[in-house]
C-alpha cells in the first residue's frame, strides 16, 4: 500500500476564531456575517490567502477555535481543496485572548507565518496581492505588515497602531503598539502580519499587553482600506 503525506507547507496562516464577539451582538459568529450573496466576512478576510494558494504556494491554515465556533469550523470546509487546514483548540492555560490564540496555533505552523484575523477585511487596488508581497519582504526584513494609513485617534485606539515612515522608497514601521491609550504619533494600523519561521515565536508579542512590539523595522505594504467588522454595522 502506497503511503501518502500532506505536502510541507510553504507558508502557514494562523486564523484565530476562538473569540466570543461580545461587541458584535448577533446570534452567529461575526466572521460569518453576510456581506453579499454567498460571501461572508470570513471569505473576504481570506481573499489574500487564496491568492497565495493561486500563486502556487502550499498553504497551511491553522484555525484556532473553541467549541462555540463549530459553525465556523463547518463553514471552512469549502476551503479544504485549496488549503491544508488544521484545527486547534485554544489552550486555556495560555492567555484567554488573541495572544493566547496565537500561542495555541504556533506549534502547528511550518515555514513563514502570517497572522490573519477573521473579522478584518483589506480592500482596494493591489490588496489581493499584498500578502504575497509582504511575504517576500520578510525574507529581507524578517517582519512585514499589510497596513492602511489612519489618523483618526478613536480608530487607532482599537487597532494595532503603527508609526510609518518612508525610507528609500520603502515604507517601514518605526514604532508599533496594540490598542494604544495615547494614539498620538501613530499614522496607520496593520491588518495582517507576516514573519519568518525563525522569528515566529515572537508573534504573540505583536498583540500582547506590556510586551515590546517586534514590528519595529518591519516593511509595510499599504492598501486603500482595512475594515474591522467587530459590530454588525461594520
């Protein structure tokens, strides 16, 4: 009998789906909110990941969930022929929020790692290819982000805030912090984060409270818009 094994992934995606969506106030998971017939927030959030697979890369999707997200688990079956999908329960011995979800998913990753949030949608010219471009930049810089410019302090307080500056035609991160109490000095926020396999162990620090962000020096790929669907209104 011939044995077979899954291909070694070229890139791994951590998709944290274990949250409770308390601000969303709907009887279903917020990533399953319908944006158009047959298209959910989750489908839109995965568009750039789909482009990775279409480019010829072998993509492993590591989905971190809890039992209340079995509707999302079922929905992701539509991607089984495109991605190598691994489901991981969030380890309750870690922090209960996003950094704990990332720590739960990291042991199942191989190769460079990308953090994709299921309620974040990037859009605009070049958005579909932005993640592939970001991955290429990690080969030199170690870290890269897909980001959008933003000056509204209320928006920056809710997101992973970045201070971006252009050097030699390349946009880089000078400083970064998650959900800053004082957003002055920040002019953008990230929607996706990519990192080399060697640096991936620091990925939880991108969203960890009190941790120094490892995003300083990261290359930023700008897109027109990043929408956070944390309420039914979007």
